[in-house]
């Protein structure tokens, strides 16, 4: 097992289902290959995009095991599945996820304290979990459901100081907060990955380690390019960031069904079935928008390739 988390792009993986509602492992195998083919640096399995709150413990564990095995060491894999309320149930599910061999087990920040409880309650619960699952690298996901619990820089520093935490999927969407968090964990193994597309480039300049968000289910290769090469050409990076920020508005249009539809249009054997939404709610205009987004994405890709070949002198150079 590695001793740190790779910088870069970590898609929040979707879970393919068969038309009868079972996890479709044949489609999941091809999905893993698609992500890796797009150049991503790691995979975040069994997260909210994966519909983890609608998966049984057996399914959560098997998906984590399957993705880790399919990745075959080409990229790191982390997984959550931390959905239970009772401490004993959390320990049981986290131990089983850890046993799959994933590179880190991701805790959901809102599982460790109620919405009206303070950081000390959270810290006490986290300490108990650290004791219950020793020697397992951990991450934290500021999951919006059932309520969003953002970690303060002080609490995040406490996490970093334990030496156990490697990954934070940050969902604050606020650069000032991100800077305070990044500064708080400087020099530690804990890295901040921004879930927000529009602030990605600015957060990279502040020291964020990369991107972990839903839009890596649409065009992860463009996020890979931005995270790997943003220092090379400031104008090109700003232009690519502008496109990614505007394009990310599609996540408000019936996600994750629209992401599954998009992947289906790319030729992956994925149905639009989900357990969180009725896929009949994906309307004709949603499908048109997905197609137009892909067309524009291909235009951006062409401009990037052309600029590398020296064929254009302005725009995404």
C-alpha cells in the first residue's frame, strides 16, 4: 500500500445498475477502464455519486473490492460507504471496506456528530473510530447529505496531526476557507481535493492537490489537463477553467441520471437506472443539453490539440 494519495483527478464514481436494479459489474468494469483511459489519477468508489446510501453493506463492500481489483494497481482507489448512524455499525462497515484493500477508507464528516453538535463531539467520535480501525489510512468527505458538515481548519489540523488522514474531499466552494484549510495541514500527509469546478484553478494556486467532483464523470481528461499543466500557460489555464466552470452547471440538470446517459452516448454499456431518481425524469431537453455539452467539449479538445501542434495563435493556446 502506498504512503500517500496521488495528486490530481479523483472521479466520484457512479454505480451502473441493470434494468432490474442490480449492480452491473460488467458495466462497472468498462467504466473503470474508461476513467483510467481518460488519465485520472485515482478513483473514489462508494461515494454519494455511487448512491452509497441506497446500497446494502454487501454491495458497498463488493463494489469497493471490485474497483480495487479492476484498477490492478494502475491508479489508487479509495472508498467510503460510511453511512450508518450507530457507532458499532460504522465500525463494522468501515472494517469491511478496509478489508477490500483500498488505499484509504473515507469517513463521511456528518456521520461523526449531529448538526447541532460541536467539534469536540466530532473529535471524540473520530478518536474512537481511529482506535477501532487501527493502521488504516483514512479520508474525509464533506458529503452534503443528509446535512453538510464542513470541517474547520482547526479540526482539520487535528486530523492531520493524527497521521492517519490522507484525503479531504472539500465541498465548501469557498476559496478563503480552502486556503485556511490548506494552510492548516501544510507539511502533513493530508491533501485537499476541491469538489467545486468553478474554483478549481484558483484552489490549485493556493495549494489544493486536485479535483474530486461529479464533473469527472463527463470529461475527466480536461480536468486532468488542468491539474497537470495549469502552470505551463496562464492564459490557456484560465480559458480551460472558464469552460469547465460553465460546463459544470449541467450537474444541476438531473444528475446522476444525465451522467449515466452521457456515458451511454459515449458507447459504454450503462443504463440510466438509478436508485436515487426515476430515470424517466430525464427529459428530452436534458438529453439535448448532454449532447451539446459533449459537442462543445470536443471543440475544446480540438483547440487544445491544435494549439499543441502550433496551429492556432489565440485561444486555448
